[in-house]
C-alpha cells in the first residue's frame, strides 16, 4: 500500500535521509527505530507532505504522492499523529476532534465518529468543553490519537506516541496502537522505546544517519546482537 523507494531529503545542505526504501503492507504494524537524529521523524514528515523529497519515489495505492500538499495526502487516507501531540491548545477537546475531520463532508458520519471517540476515550468526553492546552500529557496524547482517527484514515503514522508519558500511560498508548491495527488500519510507528516497538510490530526498519541499515520482522531485530547491543542494553529477549 505504502512504498518508499530510494527517498532522499535534505535540510539545506544537510542530508537527513539518503536512499531510504521501505513499505507498509495491508494490515501491518511497521516500526521505525534508531537513535535521535537518525531520520525517523523526517521519514514520517516526508510521507505526510510536510517535507518534499530531493530524490526518490513515494507511492500510495500505486499512485505517486511525493510533493502533494499535506491535505491531499490526508484526504487519500494517510493520517499523521505528530511527536509532541501538537493539539490546538486554545480550542476545546471537541473542537480539536472536529478539526481532525476538517476535510470530510459527511456531517452525520462526523457526529457518529465523535461519539465513537468519546466511547473509546471516556476522559475526552468528560473534558469535551475544556481547552486542550489544559489537559495532562496523557490526555493530550489520547486527543492527538483520536483527532488523527477522525479523518477515517487507512494508514496512521504515530511519531513517538509514548514520549514523556508515565509508565502506566505508556502501556495504555501501546494498547491503543494495537487496537488500531486490529481494526484493520495500517500503522507506521516511530518509537524511541525500541523494545516495545519491536515487540509490537510485524516488521521493522532500523535507521542510522538517514539510512536504513537493517530490516526484518520485529522478532528478527530483537534477536540481532548488534541491535540488542545498541538499542536494548545488550539484553536478549524472547520473541
């Protein structure tokens, strides 16, 4: 469904991605792991149209999407849940959710999905009239996920969904990510917690300095001695 072929991106004269190739197949949860600055978030921003590749090809459903405006990429079914939540702080929770459906024209469907989000995230119903900027970090993450789902995407990209959250909330967020995949959506997730990312995913890509240096199933990367040494503290884990 989603394929990147030899994609390169630069910030001025600095190469951020160099020949990145990856794919997300129907029903898959795919993880991107790597150190800070490896190019993980840049990859997601390039897919969602926030950055334009200098070279390479990005296709979705077989059609090229590189260089399309972010709104058009969202309209085609790719939603981006960004790092740091990025909720609209002065808008209410409900208004943030409605913003997630901004490109939709089915008013009845939007109302139906609002109720579905409130049912999935009861705290958001309790806070529906509250300014999003006054929510806790965990509540804002729930809102960011729900806002992304309001576009009715086929692929959701999560950028560091567990960042800055308490351990009990981290577990809850990963349960939500798994639930999204169980509902038939494709998931591409950037996650600093390599153990969690590899344990959850079907396949994973390891990025280093803007390049894919290893790819395989989550179990294969968990068993890799160099991945364990660099990202898992040298520990071995059962697949």
